C-alpha cells in the first residue's frame, strides 16, 4: 500500500521552475530512495512534501489525506518528519534540548521518554554527549542528532536528505545500518542520496533524477545565469520483488 503519493508536482522559486512534474510513491513499511545529481531537485522535492514549500500544481497525499500546501507543523503532527540536508541542528542548544524539541508537538510524556531511551540506544554517542552544545559535535554526530530529533516526533514516515554526505566510510556504514534499523522498527523511509551504491543496497524501490540545462537567453543572446533544472524522478530503476 502506498503511504505517500506525489502526483505531478511543479515547484517554483520565484521565476525558477525547479521541479517539473515529478511523481513518485512510497510504500508503507519500505525504504524508497531518490538518487540524482546536484541540482536535480531532490531537496526541493522533500521540502515540498514536508510543507516547507508549496507546489504550484500537483498533489501530495499522505495516508489517504491530501496534504498539499498544508503547514509544515501540521504535517509533522500527522507523522511525517524530515531530516534536512546539512544536519541543521540547533547549534547553541545541548543535545538533550535538541531532542526534546523534536517532540514539541507531543504531550505523551511517558512515550516521549521511551522514544528518548530508544534514540539513545540507537545512537549511544548522543547519550555520552547529551549535555554537549550541539554546534560542537562532529559532523557525523550532528547527523545522528538530526536523525534522533526527527525520530522524537515518532514519525510514520521519515524523509532523509543525504544523511551520508561528508562522512567517513565507516560512519556512512553506521548511518546506513541505523536507517535499516529505523525501518525494521516500523518507520517508512524516503531516502535522498548521492551514494547510489549504499542507497540501493538498502532500498526497496528507487527513483533516479537527471538534470537538464535550459539556459534562458536574453535579447542579446547571453545565457541567463539562472539555468533551470529539469527533473525526471519518474523513472523507476529498481524494485525488489514483493514478499522478499
Ligand atoms: N532557494 C532557492 N532559490 C532559487 N533556486 C533554488 C533555491 N533552492 C534551490 N534552487 C534551485 O532549484 C534546483 C533544485 O535544487 P535542489 O536543492 O532541490 O537540488 P538537489 O537535487 O537537492 O541537489 P544537491 O544534490 O546538490 O543537494 C537547483 O537548480 C537550485 O539551484
Ligand atoms: Mg539537496
């Protein structure tokens, strides 16, 4: 069953048409990955799903409900949480405060504590550093914190934007193992990656995105700097057989 469906969305940054008619679907319980080159529109797609950007046209459906254009906090409240590219932790707050903020929409104290224990089990390094200021964590630790914070909202679907970026190979392996664990414990995953090999090794389904240049020219014939990216995430490149 599809948990998330993105149907033919078009997204603009001002005059720049960043996403041209992307469609994709994410099956409940699985790991779906979007692989694409720089500027293909992967982050824009995730921001649009999580409500940070509004598509001009097209629809996004999550668990049977139309969430197109809904505010981001409502989408988080429905169980869809994004780990943005480049970690984005609250640098001046402690590890613990960052994690608590992840649960800000929740009131179920006991369950929050359970999830906190769970995050610390997945990421023992965060427990060791719970009182450390997040901005002083290493890049890999900040990635763990960003993932931990998203998990604190107890998402049904987690969107991960290039979690392996800039990490040493051993840590990349560790992060991918944790993504699998998160999925095994019941959270559906939509993973954006440039590390195609790693992403395909854990994904049930993958979309590939290409970038095409369409430099617009002014009357003098000079190329417009704001070249437009065109995305074709629509091509399914790999799918595991069912019941595997
Ligand atoms: N805030 C913005 N204003 C204008 N254009 C933007 C903005 N953000 C992204 N773009 C443009 O939209 C296109 C898609 O960008 P996006 O960040 O979604 O790509 P990406 O696939 O995530 O790339 P990367 O792999 O480098 O992270 C690019 O051409 C980019 O320059
Ligand atoms: Mg990106």
